[in-house]
């Protein structure tokens, strides 16, 4: 390690308030002989960035609420975050990384001349403001290291670490002012540890993972960077203004410098002034000691919040047709989107408080659209008295839809399946028991109630579909290699590891003990010789010697892969991993983890071709008409 860096650490540490850090203390803490080789090996690419943070961390000790050990613990949190994320830095470009980075010739710069930088900055098409700050950062990565995803992700991680420092500083400033203003008896150590806890939670929370390892999501983390540090500057200046000191310049800088930078990284940076207003209303209460400062605050909020908000409302009212035009081709309206987003916000609040790995896939397109304030509703629906009978040359199915209280007015979809066709019908449900009758030209085989779960209702356990997330979240998985497996054992093991099941036992089908399978979720590589190990295949899915078919589309040859997850008895699942060749397994297996909410997936031609979930097996919502006493 460069001795100049140790000297810098020593000088900075000696500047702390009566704190006797020295070179030996830092050496023993971070670079002792037992740890030095391992830490330096793992953090070599990050070394300069980590030490670049030291001046920022040291400055935080000037805050009244901070004590001498706060920077050390913060540095440990940063180091832990880096080591935890390091494993993911070797990942590849995915999804929207393609159009924004890989196939975007605008960021492929070879010089730093102004026209070149301008071209790179405005080469994006992700938002109405084109996000030039984010695009410039991608161009800088390309200029320095080419299209190497490792360094793109490393840059994301450094941004995330600086965001963590910003969260620490912001929390410390807010708690320092709160303590002085409202709770002078609150111990300083409480504020210190709470600031560290909040910053560490931010750094390590799994909800922030995509903004680090999903490269294009740098747009979000970079916007958050300017928003967080803009709030730090605002709160610092606002506290000074409250105490009768000069805080005008920091407040103006937060609005005129940090807000544009945040918005030009991603449009949600425009919310920074709203966050300032929230801090003002909740903590500072529009008070300043000097009359001139109070007049400045009134002018500041009128000029930068009230007038822009009024202008936006007037513009929206005058151009309402233009704003609503985009919804004419969508399956929902603007009010329905707003109502749905309200439920989504609560979903994310739940994930913040109780994060669930099974709910953190990149796809969330299965969220039901809110059609009204009370729809989707939380009610339970079931089928009763279902019967099939002849009706002239055709058939009809009759029965009753049962709704448990509280009762709502609903349009409930029913779906009849026959060998040759499907019949869909909406039934108006207005009371506890609603009779129905559906005609079909073909002999119906199955009846499903709300097969796509379009109604927000209480699902029975057997109705909840098995998905890729069922494997990712399982506590007990067995990998089974069959004679039909066309992937190498190492590839299959890597696939299981991508689903967080890298430690799962791997057995040959001949070694499989029936008694052991009852308490485990099974993942088969290839179709098992004993087909009874797989649950009944859903309608529309067929397996053959040379391939498979989904919904009438056949997949054969070597460039295809099927992933299928099915419910088993006892609440367990069985999954079929069926690549048609080793190259197909290598190409498509790493993609499956990104489709966690789906129960079946088909890949071919370099991309996903089919995805969905199997229909319910619960007799209360899915009736096999060929079973029992049906005519």
C-alpha cells in the first residue's frame, strides 16, 4: 500500500476532535498481517475509491452529534457492503442494458472533446429529458474500460456507497436539529447509532440491489445520489437559517444545482423540491430567527414550488387530451394507473419492512389493475354445483359462483376448456350465490374461475401457482439428474446456484429415494424415466423425444429450453429444467432467475418466447368435468 495514503489517513485522523488515530491504529484495524492479503486481494479495484471517501467521512465528524468512532464504523459498513456485492460484479449486461449501453453507439466515445461528450449525453431515449448525466457516466465507463460489465457495475457500487454516506450525513443532520429543537435530553449516542443503523440498512437492503448490479439502473442511483446530497446541503443550510446564521447559499444550491443534476440523471429527481418541503413542514416548520430569513423562505417556496406546481396544473388542464393520448392504446386509464400505483407503493413499503426474496424479481407485470376504489377487492370466490349436460347439438355447463362476505359487485371471468377450443364469459356477481350457464359447441373438459387471477381476491393455498420463485425461496431442494438431461452436471449445478440453491444435493434419478422426496422440492434436469415423479402437465404443454410444445407452438432442434414448475401434493413443487442441448443450457439458464413470477418459460432464438403460470388445481375454482358424476 502506498505510504502517502497512510500519511493522508494519519493527517485526516489527527484533525478529529481530540482523537488520537494514527497510522498504527489504521494498520492494525484494516491491514493487520492476518487480514491484509485477503482484504487487498478482494478490494484492489476499489482501493482508490475507498480512500477517496476518507475526506468526506472525516468532514462528517465536524457535525455536533457525531463522535470519534462514527467514521470508523461507517467505513466498516462500506467495506462490508463492497465485499458482499463483489460477487455480483462479474455478472453480464441484461435486459435494458442492451439498447441503452451495448447497442448505443453514442456512448462509444474515443475522446473527451465537447462535441463527442454532447453526442454521448443526448444519445439516450429512456425518458423525456433523455437523462444526459447518466448517459455521460456510461460514456465515461466505455472510454475508460470499454464494454466490460465489471467496471460498469463497480461504478454503480461506488455510487451506492457514496449514497450510503449521504444517508448517514442526512440522518445525522436531521437528528442533530431535532435533538436541539425538540429533545435536548436525547443522548447524543442515540443519534449517532441511529444514523449508522439507517446508513447501514440503506447500504445492505436487498431492495437496492438492482440499482447496483442491474447496470442501466444507475439512472436511479445517480438521481438518488444528487437528491440525497441535495437534501444534505438543504438541511445544513436550513438549520443555519433557523439559528440566525447565513444559510441562503446552501439552500439555493440544493435547488438550482442539485435538483437539475438529479432530474437530468432520471426524471424522479424532480421530486427533490418536494422532499425539501416535507423536511420543512415536518421539522423546520417554516421558522427562521431573522425576519429577512423568513421572507426569503416565503419567496423561495413560492418561486420554486408554488408557481411551478400551479403552472403544471394549468398546463395539464389545457393539454389534457395530449396527456391522456398514451392511454388509448393501453389496457388501463390514468385514474386506474393512479389507483394501482397506490397499491404498488404499499407493496414496496412491505418489501422495505419485511423483504422477501421471492417477491424481488425484475418482472411485476402480474399486478392486477385497480378498476375502482374497491376493485380489486379482498374477497373469496368459489364454484359449487357444477354440472355438464347436452344442449341440442352442443353442451352447457351450469353451476353457482359463491362469494363470501363482504359482498361486492364483480365481473367474474369463467373459462371453459375443451379439446379444440376455449369459451370465456364474464358473469355479473352481485350477491352471495350467483347461478351461471355457459354454452359450448364442443364437449367441455374443464371449468376455471378467474384463471388469470384478474380479480384481487383471497386465493386458496392450492390455487397459488408454482413459480420459479418457489424454487428460489425453498428451504429444501433436491437436484435430480435424469438420463434425459442434456446439460453438463456443472452447468446444472450453476443453474441451481443462480436460483440461490447452490448447496442443494445433486442425485442421479436411480439414487432418488421416494421417501426423501415428500419433504423436498425437486428440480429435474431432463424428463425423468419415472413420469409419476412429475405432476400432471398443464393443458397446452406437451413433452416429446425431440423437443416440447407450448400453446400449440413446437420447439425442437438444439436451440431451445423449457423451464416448468408444477405443484405437488403436500405443498411442495417439482421443476423441470429441459434444455435441448448443452449450448442452450449455457445460453438460457442464467436468464431464468429474472423470470421469478412465472411457472413456465420457453427460450429459443436468443430470447424468451413463452411465459406464464399453470392454471389452478383447487377444485373450488377449477373443475375437471370428466371426473365424478358429471354427465
